[in-house]
C-alpha cells in the first residue's frame, strides 16, 4: 500500500530565508508525487508534481521539489520564503497500482517578517 | 471560472439530522472524490467514484453514502449526523489517469451539535 509521511507538523522560518518542507513516501512501484498548498479557509491548490525525468521539479509561486529515489523523499523547497507562503502544505503519492492519491498529515509553515 | 463547486459552505446540524453535501465539476473529469479534513489527521478519503456510474468506499466510509448523479455531480449524504462527523469536507475531481492530480473545491465546514 502507498503512504506518505510528513515528519514535521510545523516549520517556522524568517522571511528571506530558505524554506524546506519534508516528505517521505512508500510505494510498491514507481511513485507519482504531488505537493499541494492550503491557505486558511480555502481548498487545496496544486503546486507541483513529479512523474518522471529530472529529479528537480519546478512549480508555482517559486517552489521546487527534489525527488530522491534512494531516500524515498520528495522535499519541497523555496530559496527565499515570503510571509505570504504561510500556509498548510500537503504531500501526496500515488503508485502505478492505485489511481487514488494518498495524502500526508500536512505541515504548517509560518514565515515571520 | 472552471473548477469544483461545493455547497453549502457552512452547515450546523443537530445530532440525528440528515443532509446532503453537493459537488459539481465542469472540467469533464472522470473521477471524483470526497475527503474529510480533521486537525492533525490530514485528508482522509470517504468515498470515490472512478467514473460515472461507479462508487467505492475509501478509508472512512461509515456513516456516509454517495451518489454519482452524472459525470458532473457527486453528492455525499449523512443519514444520521453524529458529533464525530464534525469536520471540513472537500470534494475533488481528476481526469483519472496516473499522471493527474486533483482539483479541489473550497470545502464545506460542518458542525454537528
């Protein structure tokens, strides 16, 4: 069965500093990986995905994620965080045997001015 | 704007009452999903519909029923609401293939008293 772990409930960074949100996954075959962001009182919005190809994937709002097969990780990164990046971030995975996405528990990011 | 529309946005029910959450998408997506979001638990799948005419149970189906009325609409029914069903409910849709993520609605905040 597929699963996702987000080991940090909260991440706090200062504006202008690098931001990293961690995600590890477990699948039986090749993974299809996604990141979503949720702003307060809103639905989830798609940020980026990894299907195949380059291990570094670029997405919306200056975010990128690095796929590492040996470490089964897909960490979300932003070189310089903004206060407006404060939100709840979800990692999700799907393997080839299941078209449904499995979501992590989410990581709350707070960027202080 | 194209997307997933959920109604209502807010609802308060008394224990034992019934209600139906409505969801409609206008992207011609094949698959639709109902999730509930609870603090610290991320998103949990209640029911899904891989295609028009089919529905299947997810992780937490007890106390819920669904109807895929047509390709556009996927409703979630609570037959006898319980306080444990207090949550934020999200509907999502997808083209259904392995490469595609989900498009989410803005959610329904349900309180059962």
